[in-house]
């Protein structure tokens, strides 16, 4: 197969080198490296083999870079699976106490959220924790309160723990 070498300006070569070394997104670095390698004379097939991608993908990256520049390396919005977790729904439930839903607790746990919030049903507790983090909430595991009938409990506890 004949190699189609592309001609880039010095500015484009410098831009690709900078993206390939310094961009925080790995997929942008990889695309920049691919276009850079093709511009230096490597075949699309050999670049694809080294990067572990399809040859057609390398061709698409090269064409899109020539047509649109470095902005073509970014992933366009709206791609991928739609989110199951609804931010407004989670906020609606978190702003209320579990007791309003017939649960004898003062604070939410991951398990109670799983049972009450419709968009979280069927998810694991670690999945719920990650979903809460994605929408900006932090889950902090509650500390159980220990009550002792011992009248000197607070005094004794003070020796080992802060109050």
C-alpha cells in the first residue's frame, strides 16, 4: 500500500508535539502522536499497529486534523450511554430526612438511598457512592453513638477518646 504523507506547517508540527506531550487527556495525546507520526512518513497501518487501534481510526484522525485542527481531537458531547442517575431526583431525596419516607433513621445510608431513590435502585453501594461523587455529594460514613448506663462513662471515655 502506498503511503500518503501529509504536509504540515511548523506551527502545526509544534502544536501536535505540545499536545502529544502535555495534554491531560490520554486520548488527545494518542491522536496527536498518530497524526505526528503520519506526517513524519509512517504508514497509517504501522501507526495503528503501534498504538493498538484500527488503521481507519488513524485515517479519520489525520483527515479531521487537516480539516478542523486540534479541536477535532476532543470527544464531542452527547456520545455514549445516557446517564441513569438523575441529579435533580437525588437532590430531591437528599434534602429530606429518611424518616419522611418511613425509615427510622436520622441520616441517609447508601443502602437506604438504594431502596428509596428510584434512579439508584439496582445499583451496588459502591456504584451509589460513585454516582453521588459525580453529582457533587460526598458520603461520609456515620459514627455510631454509644450510650452506656455507667454514670462515669463520659469520664472514662475521655481517657481514650476526645469528646
